[in-house]
C-alpha cells in the first residue's frame, strides 16, 4: 500500500541522490511502457533498489509519477548545453539576447521530444482512473515543476534585473508565453511552422521582460 512520505526523513547525500535518479529513470521507462498501473515492485527491480528504498524516497506511486513528469518538463533547460545557458542568463550583458537564445532551445526541445509528449498523453489518459495524480501535481505548484526556471528568475530578481512580486505567477506566465502554444497544437497532432514559432518567441520574451522590467 502507498504511504505518505515524511519530507524530513527523505534520504539525502550523493549516494541517496544517485538512487533517487535511478528510481526516476526506471519509473519513466516503465510508466511509458506499461502505464500508471505498473507495480512499485517492478520499478524497484528495474532501478536495482528495494521497494522500501523507493517508498523512502517518494512515499507513493503518485508522488513518483509526479517527479517523473516534472523532471521531463524541465529536461529542455537542464541538459548540458541548456544548463550552461541558464547559468549565464542572470549575468548576461544582453539579457534579451540571452533570454531569446535560451527560449529557442527550450521550445525546440519541448516541441521535438517524443518522450515528453508521450508522458503528457499518459497523464491525460490516466486521470479518469487515478484522480489522485491531479492532486499530487497540484500540491507541487509551478515552481516545483520548473525548479530550474524558477531559480533563474529568482537570480534575476536578486541582481535587480527583473522585479517579480509573484514567482509562481511569473513561472506560469513564462511557460504560457513560450511553451504552451506548442503543447496545445501538439495535442491535436499539429505543429507551428518555424516562422510563427520565432515570432511567438520574440514577442513572448519581449512581453515578459517588459512586464517585469525594473521600474
């Protein structure tokens, strides 16, 4: 039976982090292959850990699934090249140019990543049978689902380059301006051409930076 995690006793340290990543990787593979109904025993075996270890890290299958999807959403900004862009963004001499470069990479990766699309389809397919997925996702909030994006926005605020009174709202707005159009069209099997994609990116970045520019 699934049990509620105790965040104060979640394993920590480099070894625990390696196990956590192994569990998420295994869970992603099996969720995509077998759906949300896959057993925690199978996930533990695929990760090379015990079932107790899986529960110690995540507490429930819903929490593990949420971690899998959240990790997939941030992948386009956490791979090697993208992470380097994010690291440089807060101190970039030309913030608009750096923001556009990062946004183009993010959108291109989201648009072209078949596994992320498959995970979104899986969430939609399973919600009617497992409504607890929606509750688990809601508890996380946008800054939890996009920690790297939230972190760089926070750094820009700390350096005085943006003024963001509500980080959660800003995180949702940035995602809506840059990524959501491609998710919406992709849901119906359609894509936006390169010209329209770039126009949306440029106007989206300009709207975001203009709205949150220091007064």
